[in-house]
C-alpha cells in the first residue's frame, strides 16, 4: 500500500532554495523538467518538494520535516563544514540523537538517528 512520503515545503525564491539544498546540503535536483514555482530535490533515499509561496514570512513559517539517518555524526560534521544555521547535536529522551537545520525560508529540518 503506502510506499513513500515526499514532504512539500514553501519557498520564496526557487533559485535560493535550489542553491541551498544542492550546494549546501548535497542534494541533487530530481527529474529533468524545470517546473515554474516547483522544485524537487533528492539525497540518498529521501526526496523533498518545494512550492513557490512568495509571501511566506520566514518568521511565521512552521514547515518541518523529520529526516532519519544511519550516520548522524557524519552528516552533522558535514553540516558544520557548510556554515549552516544548525543546532547542537543532542541525545533526546525519546531515544534519538538529533540536530536541526533551518533553510532560507525557515523550514526546519530535524535530522535524527535511533539510539536503539
């Protein structure tokens, strides 16, 4: 039945969003077509979609995605090397090791790895 989920997040500027995900986070653009007001990016087994919302106020944008990884230490070091707006890597009571990244539109990407 259900096989995948591809979150859709708002973006104000496609060029800025594309640059951030491709050049800062190491994603690749998904698909061959360049759709007006829409962007799809992929890294490993995850895909994120973005829709143009020019009036989104980053201070009021609560878009969030939780991304699981099997090597959080490596991705955290990579994120640190990109000079990104990231939180400290922490152990959570729900048995996850996590950190978060805000993109240019204030979408929150939480990266987590299970401790069990």
